[in-house]
C-alpha cells in the first residue's frame, strides 16, 4: 500500500482551473467525465481518487472560482466601505469580470448548476445555491447599513431592494451570454442604484 499523504502526481491547481473553465462554459449537467478527463489530463481513477466524484470535482472547481474570478463579489462584505459604494463596485466589477473575453462569459455560480436532472444535479445545485445565498445576504447587509446611515429612506423595503439588486446581478450572466454589451450593463447597474445617494466613479 502506498504511504498515506504521498505527493499527488499532478498539479491540482491546474486541474481545478481546467475543470472550472469547462463547467463555466458548459454547465454541470452538460459536462461529461470524458470531457473532464480530456481537459484535465487525468484518468477516471485519478479523478475519482482525488475528488471522489464528478460532484466532488465540481464543488472544488466552484471553490477555485470563488477564490479567483468570483472573488469580485467579496467587496460587498467589506463593512468598512460605504454600503452604496460596495454594492456599486460589486455590480460594476462583476460586469467587467463577466464580459472579460479571457475566460468564459457570464458567472459560473449563476449559470453552471442551476438546472439538472434530479438524480444527477442536486449536489451541484446545492453548491451554487449556497454561494448565491452568501452573496444575497451580503447585499442585504449593505442595504440595511444604507438605511441606518441615512443613504436610503427609513421606509425602504429591505428585502425588496435586496431582491432587485441581486436579481439584476443574476440576470447579468444571461444578458452577457446573449451579447448585451458591457456599457449597456453598466448603465443598467447605475439605474438600479439610482435611488441610492452618491454615485461613485466606477471607471
């Protein structure tokens, strides 16, 4: 039996990058194990040995995305930042990321695991839904702070405003995939935030 903790014979970061790009482009359900083997250069035995299953590899690829391109949404968690500016940077930064031609367009979290057969896609849906819940909670916290700071009216419907902002963010992916240009999306983001005081320069 080989010793426990032996060094892996492959570059795990490179494997996760390849899997992330494939899931991001095609979605969880449409991505086959054969495609994952080809993209990563690993055998089925190596993939299962390292990640347990396609679901396990997807979960790790999502973590890789969240720590990389998807980290753009972390700005909403910065409580030291003006809450409106945090949301503005979240929206405009996400648009910039999702329209970047150097990788698949759109957002992996919004697109890759939303649909799927009940017997095969449930784990993937839970993984991306958990991240979406985090992003929504962060936006809600910004809205609450905006009301407390007087930047939003006291009678603001916090959950309704949160849903409006987050619904727009989720919709960016579909519009990007449909070819809506970045400048139109940036203009729409400004419109979403039009009832919030002080518009920061987003570049």
